[in-house]
């Protein structure tokens, strides 16, 4: 949905209807567990280096 022009705030409204927290939903989008995602964000977030989107993988 992000690739089609949706934004994360719009998606937050959708996944909240399913009872998911922001952290739960975003961790599934990154392919990480909730605990791993929280630890990454608490450590300063994702590195700006490297692959930022699965579209960029070749």
C-alpha cells in the first residue's frame, strides 16, 4: 500500500481496526519480531546505510 501512495498514518488506522499496535504492525512489515523491532528502534533506528526497501534488492 505504501508503494501505491498510502502513508503510514493511513495504514495505522487500518491495522488498528484489527487490534494491532503500531509496533506489532510495523514489525511485520520489516520482517522482524516485535522484540527485535523495539530493540532496533531503542538503539537509534535502522541504519541509513544498506538496503532500505525490498524494492531495492537485486
